[in-house]
C-alpha cells in the first residue's frame, strides 16, 4: 500500500489534497501534518512514497522541506505553490527532482504530477534495491578475499589453492562461500 504525507498549514488545504490523492490512488495510507518541523520528524521516521507540501507553511515557506524530502528519502516531493510563483519555483526546484503544481490545484494537473511522481518513486526504489544488492555483493567478495589471504598467511597456500579450498568447503558442507569465509576468519583471527 502506498504511503503519503500531506503537509499544509490549513485544515482545508490538507483535506482537499488528501481527497484528491484518495480519488487518484484509491487505497493509500495518508499521514498529514500542519508544520514543517512535524513533517521532518515524520519523513525521517517513516518510509513514504510521496510527500505533498502545500506552500507556504506556518513555520517556513515549504521549499526547504521539499528539498529535504528529495535529499534524505526515496519519496517523491510535490510542491504546491500560488500561481504567481509557479514559473519561478519550477525553474528553481525542478532540477532537484521536485514536482511543482500551481494553486488553485487543477485536478488533472495534480493527477499527472502524482502519476509522474509515483513512476519516479518506483524507478528510484528499484535502483536503490539494485544498489543495495551490489553493495552486499562487494562486501561478500571483500570478506572472501580476506579469508583467502588468511589461508595464504596461516597455511602457506597460494591464491588458487585458497580459492579452491573455500569453494570445496562450501560444496562439501553445503554452505555459501561467504559462510565458509566467516568461519575461516573466526578460526584464524583469534
């Protein structure tokens, strides 16, 4: 289920944006708050798919909050501004990944921003997952290499022999090479 945060200084603005989101997405978990300070706490504590900031807020203009969303989370940031500030705001913040929508909110334009934002969120999420997987793989390779060097230093093997030893142990014991490497390091690095 999608998770969203709506930040608006007024109850009317908050309920209006929440109803538009529900109309577009159907089943969505929507959190809402009325200040940037409260929004920052929610953003840091929750995993959100998108954040809608109805500028200006009671405690700040809202642009800094929208930037914080894109810099410190995977959520899409949608900034809603008055029509007279739309072009200037879009020029300033669109290159930072912030989607800008003007007030009064036109239903179709808001829906397009939501669709684009959710598409970007899915793509960013997939890239983040792939990046995490690659980082884990790199850490596994580093640990296996440390285990090889431990075998070389302690048992006098060459690199090929150490590699074959880890591979054979993994096959014989039906464990991963990573598990064998951890076991080797525990054995020889006491």
